[in-house]
C-alpha cells in the first residue's frame, strides 16, 4: 500500500487504501487545535473539487474541526483559489480544500490554508503534522461544539475580482471563440461564467462537475489531444484546459497546437510587464521564459522552492507584480496568493485583445526553450543517492539545494526533486537545443540506472 503523503502541500492519499474518514476527522481536529492555540477562533471555510469522495472527506474533516469548537463555512464544490479568496473575505481563521489536484480519481487530499489565504509555511506545516501524528487535539464539550453554515454563491465573488483587473469591454469587443475543457472538475461552472462575462463564444467540454474525469486530469499534451481537435473543429481562437481544482491552466492555440503549461505564466507575465515594472517570482522548476520577459523591462525573477506557498510568500515580501509556477499556475496578489486558472484565462484573453494577435503568435514571439518533464518512482534514500551522483556528474554547474537540487549549466538547467504530492521523483530539464536536452535526459537516466 502506498504511504499516505503529509507535506507542505497538505495530505494526499488513495481513498479506501490509506485515506479514510477517520484520518480526515483526526487531521481536521489537529488543524483546529493548531488554529486555536494560535489564537484563531474564527470559522474555517471548506471547499472541495468534484471528486465523488470529496463530500465524505469534507464532512469528516468538518467534524474534526467542530469537535475542537470551531464553526465551519461550507463552500461546496469550488475552485482552490475560490477558497483562498473566501478565507480572507469572510475573516476566517483558515481554510481547507478537499482536492488531489491533478492526481487520478482514486486519489483525494486535504490542503490547508491560513487566514491570509496561503498554505502554511514548512515550520507551521510541521507543527500541524506533528499534532496529527501524535493525536494532540483538544476536543470541547457538547455545548461548545461548532456548527456548519452553507455559503451561497462564492463563485460570483471570485469572478467579480477577476473581472476587476482586466478591460472587460475590450475583450468582449473581440468576441473570442473559446473551447473550455474543465475535465469534469470544479472549474467548469465558474470558468463558463467568467468567459460569458468576457463576451466569449464558448464550446464547453467536460464542464459538468461530476468528478468522473473524462481523461487523465493532468493538463499535459498527451491528455489534451481531444481538446486540440475540438479547437480546430470549432474554428476557435484558443483552447483552455483546467485541472480538477482549477488552479492550473494549459493552453491550445488557434491552430490546435498544444502550447502547454509553461506558456501560461509567460503569457500572463508578458501582459503585466507591458503595463508595469517590478519583480516576479517563480519556482525552481519554471521555464526561463519569465526571466527573459522580466529582464526586457528591467525586472528580475526571484526563484523559490516548488509550492505555491513559497512563491506567494516571496511575492508578498518583494512586492512582486506577477508570479506563479510553470505547471500552469498564475498568481496575482490583487486577486489572492493562490494559483488561479480564472486569472490566467482573463489575462491571456486581455493580452490577445490588447495586441490584436492570436495566442500562437504571442507564444512564438516569447520564444520558448526545449523542456522535458518526467517522473519516476524513488524513495527518499534513492532520491538522495541520485542527487549526490548528479553532483558528481554535473561538476560545472551552479547548484541550488533549496528544493532537491537544481543544476544551472551554461547551456541549460536540470532540476531533480522529490514530489510533495506523489511518491515519485521529478526531473525537469530545459535547454535551447532539443539535442542537448536529449543528452541531459540520457545523463539523468544513466544516473538512475547506476543507483538502481
């Protein structure tokens, strides 16, 4: 049985194997105890993506919170960034998202947010984890138990905030044809609402929040071949693909070409840097495209360990004008410190309207790199050995060990790290030359074979 993962990204596991209602209730009680010991007694809001197991876990986790004496505000099926917005809007002590993001349907998870809408930093996440593992919760008596209240229409609050940062009239005047694939997750309903508000003609694909994913949910090229076909058949100007909790966005251009996740942040950054100057933030696994865009406007990119909490914190500390991660996650602090596919869609459409150019042309103007992403099974011991062997191999690299190990080489970079959400190791390689990328892929594979 795979091990239940508890990390800075929260808890993630397989329903019926290592993730049960009892675990969710205990985790909720641990989080509630942490909040109360931190002097936070306000309600906690809970949202979930559309997975069939979500209602079960949400109910169990709410029970844990109420057993500590905290009230719960139930947001229902909503996107992850919606929860982050509502935490701050409603003055909550914290928030919880029941989601396993891009993982297959058998998975689910619990993501925690603090009262600022950001996931706990590593030291605080460790405190919550310790309370869960040691069973250090402080239940209250019957009369002091919390209660649940339903929150009506949180989508509209989120959408109104997104609309406030773009020129709605200029986008609507273009009458863009858009194909939206929400993989039957939480993003379909608000995604359609947003695009309608922007005057788009929408072809809806998998927008019903059934939680029965129509295809493998991670928005990668191999999983979005149908969307590429749909774009060309509909003669659309762009295709958008959300992941199940709608914090990530991948893009298909007007020719039915998968542009991908890395371009999402790059295109958003291109728009922002047309209007502003300042710093950006991105994680160590994100393409150098954002560095190129920022540097043309005299800006710099602050690199962080992977995880939106790390990126968001760097953005706040450095007053960044844009930030995010190369997995299709765009963060705009005017909306909230959470990756947000609705923000990404609005910004890309604004860029198209502002420049009068198709998204494929805009992507080509940015001038991408050759990037290869892969993942493979590796326990912590194997991962450490792989990284040490890589240090012996890439001796001419500048090394950053803040998250696994990133090797910056004269002609590209390699990032090797263990995942926060899966029992795997990830390898991200980027160069200007596909042949060089292949050489680095081969070098990493050779290291793996040596470790065994």
